[in-house]
């Protein structure tokens, strides 16, 4: 006999889902690899609410006992026990899938290999301003912000929800959001690099397909916003069933773009009202890099489509200072600028970060393997302002060999390449020893953190701690 609903993995998203299901009168069993002590207060609270548990190594056994299973995004769809359950008639779904189905108000969904966090946050900051003028609210959730079912009970038809959605949240999605934003699609999650999140895609085709689920089931009333500078996005334009807006570094038929003047200043333009208009200039923007001009363009288009007024859009953009660990300015010490770009866990965001600097760069690069090819990164390093590479982790030597291989066919001078060690104190000290006033020390590793650090957040926080420790020490002297 079926035993109701199972929730696989009690992370933040599924904790909120479990509470929602209980409020709907459902009988819920939580299945998790951890034991009751490891789950702590989550176990105690849900146990008191009548939730049943299957804990420990066998937590995925006999999923056929349930009619519906909500999996965590970190659990692969191709896990043998999940496949077996589906083959035996169990419905396999997820918290995000359910939320999109029951949400009473429009949803702006953002996905992409990189840039989705910045773009989501920008949209949210703009919509908070514009919605408050209407007596309504905006909410931010998904892969960033609050678990959607934590704010579900507060939603009204007049509100707006912004969701950052990963490929793992989208890979089994059979419904699309009202406004879809695709920032770019390169390569990521093609190997199980994260021991806490073993999910990965078996091929790049599977990864791209997951991203398209954000918009492929839209009706003619839907809106899709795509990065026209991204090759894969351009290949997907014909799949769009609703209205299409694009953005990029050149004039768009219907969308937004940026241009550079003779003094090095950028202007973002748009033509969604039928005529070309200036939206905002780079001297009004606080975040660095051309990639952020693309993120801003996407956010402006999405916000306008969702009903934001021009004043709210400009105010939201000009007041935005960026996300932590995304090309985050840390400090200038002894004339050396320090930037934390620890979120760069694959080559593409590191390439983007390097293009934001004209100053000489000491680049901290390397870490755990995510199945990436470093050839294009090596080409970018050779033609960039990088003067020294601080190589760390398992992939440090691999990146070095890739650069040496690429350099054999290049006339560009080789940067200095040195081992950085395994402790952040040593890594920062090594970088500092190779820097001089006017240089930039950039933590943008192009790799996952595992093997040296718990995650990209710990890596970035330790970097900032070591950088700022020198400032604190000098103040005490």
C-alpha cells in the first residue's frame, strides 16, 4: 500500500516544502542520509509535527512505497533507486516544480551558467521599488534568497516572484515561468565535483536541455529574454514560443545593448518602446566589468516586462553594489587592489573577470576538477594583463601545462607561474610577494574549491580574511 509522500533530502528548500505539504494535510516521510542527531532541530521540529523518517545509508530503499517523491536538486535523476521508483509508477518531482505550479502570481525565472545570481538580485532590487509604488510586493527565491515555500503563504495575485534556477532544479521541469531569462550557456556540472552535491549532467546536451525547460513550455503570452552574445542562446532563439527580447554588445532588433565611447565610458541602450533610448551610463553604475553591463541589460528588460517603471529601473541599477564573491572589491593595500571572485568555479567566469582589468593582474587559479577544458582560459590568460599565476589545488599543474601547450603556438609572453600552497595564508602571501603598487590580486580560480576548502564561500571568506588581516595589523601598529 502506498504511504503518501516522500521528501528526499532535508535541505532548506525541502524543509520549507515539507512544512507546506503538512499544511496541505499530506502524510510526509523525510528520507535523508544523515541521522537524527545530524539533522538536529530540523528533525526535532518535524518529528513533533508527525513527520516520519527514513534516515541513514538506506534512506533511498523502497521508494516504491510512496506515490509521490520530491527529490533534492542534489540527487541525480539517474540514481538507480530513483530510476527504479519511477519505473514502478512513483511520480518523481521537486519543490520548485510544485511551486511553479501553485504560485498565484507571475514568476520571473533566471538561469544560466554564470550571471544568474547578479541578474536575479538586480531584478529583485528594481521590482521591490516598483512594486512598493503599487502597494504590492516582490520576493526573491530559488537558488538564491529564501526557499519559495517559506514565503508562499504571503503571496497575492498582485505580487511578483523572482527565482534563480539551476540546471538541476530545471532538469525535470515540465512547465515554464511567465518571464524567462537565460544569461548564457557554456559548460558546467559535467562531473560530480561537489561531494555534498553529487548531481551532474551526463553530457553538455543534457545540460543545455535542462536550461531550455525554463521557457520551452511557455504559451504565446510568455516572454523570453536571451543573451544574443552567447552562441548557445542564439541557437535556441527559434524555440521561443512567446515574445522574444535579446541583449548584447551591439544593436538589438528588440531589446537592450551597450556601446563604448571614445573616452572609455559605456552606455546601455534599449528600444523596447519602439525607439532607441539611452537607459543608463557606466559612470552611474557601481559594479565592474562588461559582463555586468550584460547582466544589467537583462535585468532591465525583465523588470520592464514585469511592469517596473523607468525610475525604479534606473534607481535599482545605480544603487546596486554587487554580490559577495562575484568580482567583489575587497581592499586596496600598499597600492595593490584585491578582488574576490571565488564564485568563478569554471573557466568562463574567470575569463570574464580578466576582461574587467587593464591593470597588471596576479591571478590565483586552480582547485578541484569539474570536467572543464582550460584551453580557452589559457588563450585568454596569454593575451590578458596577467603577469603572475598563483597555482593551487589539483588543477593548478593542469592549468600550467595547458598554458605551456597553448603558448607554443603563440607569440604572447608567458606569465610567471608559481605554486601557491594549500593554505589561504600562504596563497595570499605568495600573491602579495609577486605584486607591486598598481597591481591587482584576483582570486578567480576557474575551478571548484574541494580538496582545499569546503566550498567557494569559505574560499572567498578566507581570502578576504587574510587580505584584511594585514590592514588590521597595520592599524594596530
